[in-house]
C-alpha cells in the first residue's frame, strides 16, 4: 500500500489530536504523591514542609519577589516551586498575609506537573490556587528594619551597628546610607556587630 502525502499528514494530525485529548483527561485530577516516587510529566499534589526559600527583599527586609520555594516531604525527597511572573504578586501577598509570614518549617501543598531539571524536581506555579498553607509550624517573628530612625543604626554598606548618636564612626554615615533597627537583638540576628566605640561607652 502506498500512502499519499495527504494521508500521512491526516494520520499525524490524528495522532496529535488523540495525544492532546488523552493528555487533557490525564491531567484532570492531580494524584497525591510522595516526592521520591515522582517522574517527569506526573500531574501531582505534593504536601511537604518548606526547607528553604529563595527570596528577594527590599531594604526593610520585606519580601519583594520569590525565586523559588524548596519543599521536602517525609520521604526525604525535595522539590522546587518556581512561580511564574503572572502569579508572583498574589504569591508574595499570600506568603506575607500570614502573621508571621509563611516561612521555613511551615507545611504547604502544591499542585502541578513535575519537570526535572539537572536532577531537580520542579513545579512551575502559574495558578495561585495550586499553592496553599496546610499548617503553620514556624512562629518565629519576622525581623524588619525600622522605617523611621531609631537609636540603633548602621551603614547600608557595612556590617557594624552603632548605638550612640555622636559615635565618632557612626556620625560619618550619611543619612541616605543609614538603616535603623528596632533592637540590638535584631541587628545581631542580621549579623551586624556592635561598633567598638559604642560598646566601650556603655
Ligand atoms: Zn559606633
């Protein structure tokens, strides 16, 4: 039997069409799965705790955007959730609206199609309803810089904080380059060291 070019084209289109139809049925309902059993292309619902978050913050340490959220389940497997541009603002809002905000240790659920990149499982999130908090576990408060001047300050570009207004080193920092902390504990927790001059005066 000799196939004409047209027949071949129609057969190809038919195969593609069947593929699309079966794929849309296939991805209708996500399957609850463990991370270590995942394969590329699986459409799944994963529950795990946040192991780390790659965030971009502004000068007051408020979250500006999220590069990815890494979650881990009880099988020890991990997976990264990459938000699309479309979902970024609503995801940042969702993360910040809890008090304290959603962070490492909290249990979350994500729905999506598994992709594998360099051996890492990835879900691209482009619908906010596919990400939700299941249980708040981490109640540590957020450390923010004070938006208004306090007596505890540092240079944006340094790692030393001052507590005396007229400190011989501190007073050289231009107003535009200053950041302010609510407390010395906050400064220490953000890895700032107390100025030796300020320390010696108290
Ligand atoms: Zn000082």
